[in-house]
C-alpha cells in the first residue's frame, strides 16, 4: 500500500455516448482547480470489462452506471487517486484535505455515503473490502433478476465494518478514514433534491444521472415537479404522511 494519495483523477465513460456540454464543463473545473492532477478516462478501450463478472454482466445489460460502480473501486484500489463522477463540479482546490489521508469520502445522507467522489491510496484496505464484495457477486442473481443495489449502500455497509458512525458529521476513524459532511464534498441534498452549497463547499455533485433511461427519468421529473408546486416544507409533510399510510397498510 502506498503512503499517499497520488495526484490522479479517474472517471468512467462507457457506452460511447457523446459527452454533454455540462459534463465537459465539469471536467474543465477539475483541470482549473486541480491543475497538477493527471486525468484518466476509463472506457471500453482501456478497461477489460469482461475480465470482471459483475462489470461484464452490467455492460451486456446496458447498465453502464453499474459498470462504473465496479470500475471506480477497481481503479482506485489498483492505482490510487481520486474518483469523480462526470457531474462533479470542483469549486476549490482541496489537495490539503488529502495530504495526510488514506481514504477520504463524504456523506450523501446521514445514513449513506456519497460515492460520486472518494479518494484513497493504492491498495487501501477499505477499498479492498469493497472490491472484494463486488468480486464475490455477479450482476445477475440466481433468480435471473439484476443486482441493482446502489453503490452508496455497498460502500456504507463495508465502511461500517471499520467503525463508521452514520451521523452525517465529520469524523476520523483512527488513521484509516476521513469522512466529511455533504456540505464540504457534495453540496446537494439528494433526498430533497436541493442544493446545500456554502462557503465550505469544495465540490458539488449535481446528480444529473446521465445514464438514466427516459422511463427511469419520469419519477425523478415528477418529484421535482411536486417539489416546485408544494415547496420543500409541504413536500416533506406530504412525504411523511405517505410513509405513515404505507406503514399502516403494511
């Protein structure tokens, strides 16, 4: 295991789709604020997808987001560095946060981790456990259904084995992990779909989910419409009532 996080930014781009202007602008923000970092795009030409059962199954199913789920873990474990989703916009240079760190990540919500950004040394033991999990499964379950567990859940499950406390606040676990609040790395409440950017925000995860199909985009757009009509306070009340009704029915 290396003693530092190398100055490499990794990202995945599978499926051959043309990058949008928005994504290109995000990548430009990496170059602007992290100019000393090498940027590596992983795609079909330089990553042997079908050497890895989970990634291969996801790729053949056209589920490119799940291919990237595997690739982000594999590349950080074997090379070290930073992983970015392509909708990450860097606001400020945060190299100082990585200087004495072995594994850096942020909360997405108090009970889950934001995996659009994380950084680690080559051979990091936390990343090793996450990779071992992916290497122990295939994309299809025995019943033929796809294994669609979101990677924030998988990261959270594996990180909890090292002592992670799910409270959404900054914490250091020995010299093993540094976990930041979403305000610092993230700047977006994925549950309420609102930005939470402050002067402390170093990068923003926009959650554009460019991999979603038109069918998958419908409920997301519906939620945004309800939020716009109801407002965040009334939306939260309506959501709470819905959960209470669902609980009573069950």
